[in-house]
């Protein structure tokens, strides 16, 4: 792992500390998770662009019709 250092507003540090205590996590863990989630969100935006510019190939969409079939059997009577 690499150490990353940056400046943060005092009010945000207090809020981060409050959340870390409430969640039972360390501040570093909280920041790592927040950064990870943010980066995943940014990457998903790029995924949308990729899907629009590069549609699925025939072999990648081969199971699309199967997904439309729905459940093979009605198991609702098993609930009771």
C-alpha cells in the first residue's frame, strides 16, 4: 500500500471521525472505502460510454433470450 496525504477541512475531519466511531472503523479504513466507492462510480460512467460505442457481440448476447424466459416452474405453492 502507498501512503496518501492531503489536506481536509476541519469540519469534514470531525464528521469523518464521528462516522468512523459510529461504524466502528478507523478513519483510514473509512477513507479507503470512500475512495474505492468513488472510483468505482467513476469507472461505471466510462462503462456506459463503452456500452454505447461498442455494443455486445453476438456471442456476448447469446443468453439474452434465455433471460426473458422467466422462471421455469411456479413454486409459489411451496410458501405455505
